[in-house]
């Protein structure tokens, strides 16, 4: 018998080696870039201001969780501009219709500026936690009122240099996302940079021929967004680990068990020390799927848990548990694992003896199953388990004895 597995643990390991960042091919898409702007004259603050703010955050989180919002975040030092929301909708009217339900928008405390943004949508992903914010820089690229007029040839040369500098900043890992606005207004586009000294960001942008020629100028302010949002950002091991496990939990809830197995493999690869907690979850899921690698993984885990009775017991139990319905169990291995668990516990743990007895029974060793289960039952008076579980162990002993009699 196996104790109930604990929920997936967010145990964080240290000292992991960095891995090279593999970025996907850029796939440009359009979305609505909404800037939340405070009016020139704010309406009176409501008495329940804290409650309205809570509802505002819950509204934005709902958009983020549903995938309607690809990027959400407040800004600092941006004057009346308070934050941004990038909505995966085709036009401004659709964006305004969605944002009209925002509690602060309803009260007139926030207004909306919408633009169609052309950007690499596949370079955004859902972060680990909506409210676990990372710090970034957002640069608003604007056409100065006194921008010089240049020839067509010079304009193309400046544009080519502008794109080359964007590529250079991205390759250096500083620029996380960029893209122009479709509308022909003074606000031309957006740069989003990783957290780094502001002077370094400004120095990189200063090399842009469009900036040098005064065809563009950049207004740079802090942006806060869910950690792990940007694919191009090399996340910390802890943030990436949490992001993977959050997705694993969602896949588990949705019944996507193959994805659960693959996700746990990635998590364990990222943080090997987590295998002592996550390995059993992955193993059980593989067993239920009938994954051909399950036995090999069980043997691997047997080394991980070689001194851990509970781990060895769980490995054995999943091979014989009728509910798991292990497709091709290695009963010899199951017996060996259960025997080690019993030995480590010095035959003082009823659940481990119960597992060993069932392994014997499934292997056709009924006499050994009975004698082992009798030991388990004798320990029930002092065992820390509920009455239903104790009755389950007694019923199993009756089952073994009936089988011996052939009834």
C-alpha cells in the first residue's frame, strides 16, 4: 500500500549549470496595445478604493489567465500613463469592449489609448505567477516634432541601420521584444529591455541610426510584468522551474498526462535535486499511461530512493496497485523493491508489509503473501492510519487466504 502522494512540490535546487538559450524562429503577429492613462482630472477616490483596486487586479489577471491578455503590467515614472495591456484581439473596438469592464475604467479613473502592434507574438509566454513581477524597461519610440526630412534613399539607409541595431541588441540579450505600431502617429513603436542599468540601455539605443539622425527619440520607463513572460529573457532556474510546474499542474487538471510526463522530465532536468519529490509523480503517470519507459525509470528511481523506504515502497506499490493498472509490471523488481522498503523499516511499518504481501500475491507466492500480511495486520493497533485503511489491510489478508483455499 502507498501513502497518498503530496501535491507537486516547488522545491528549488541551487548550483545548476546554465544552458544556452534556444530561441524560436520569429513569427510576427498583430495585437492591440492598450495604454492605461489617468485623466487630466481624476474623479474623487471611492471610499472602497482598496476593494476597487483588488477588483481591477482580478479583472486583469482573468484576462491574463484566459490568454486574452498576452502582456500586462504597470509602469513607473510615466506621467499619466499607468500601465499596458496587450490584447490578442484584431482591432481597437474589440480591445475597448473588453477593457470597458475594468473597474477603474468604469469609474473614469483610467482611460484607454489603443494601437495595433506588430510584434513577435511567439516571443511572449505566460509567466509563472501574475503577481510575481519582474522589472523591465519599456521604451516608447516617438517621432520628434522637429524630425528632419530626408531623401528616400537616406530614409532607407536609416531604416536598415535601425533594424540592424535592433538585431544586435537582441543578440546581445538586452532587447527582449520590439515592434512598430501600424497607425501613422507620432508614437512609432516599442522596445522592451531586460532589467539592467538605465544608462546601458540608453547607450545601446544611442547607436541606432534613427536616433542619431533625430528621426526617432526614445522615452524609457520601468515596466513590471510577470516573471518569465519574455522568451528571449534568460529566466532564473527557479523562475523557469516554477513556470514548468505550473504548466504541469494545468496539464494534469486537463488530463494531458503525456504532457505531464514530459513537463516533469524538463523540471527534473533543470533541477535534478527535485527528482526525489517529482520522480514518483512522473513514474505513476507513466505507469498509468502504459509508457514503455516506465520499468527503466523505476530502476533509475530505485537508485534515487535506495535509502528511502517510502520511495521504494511507492515504486513497488504502483506496479501491483489495481487502480494504476500497470500495463507490463516487472513483479520480480516489485518484490525486490518492497523487500528493501520493509528491511529499511525493520518490519515496523504496516503499509510497507502490505505492499510486499501484495507483490508476493501477484507473483503467485500466496503463502508468503499470507504470512507477510499477517505481520502487517498485527501492527494495526499501533499504526497511525484511519479505520477504513486498517479494514482494507484486513480484507486483503482474507482475500489471500480465500485464494489459497481456491474459493
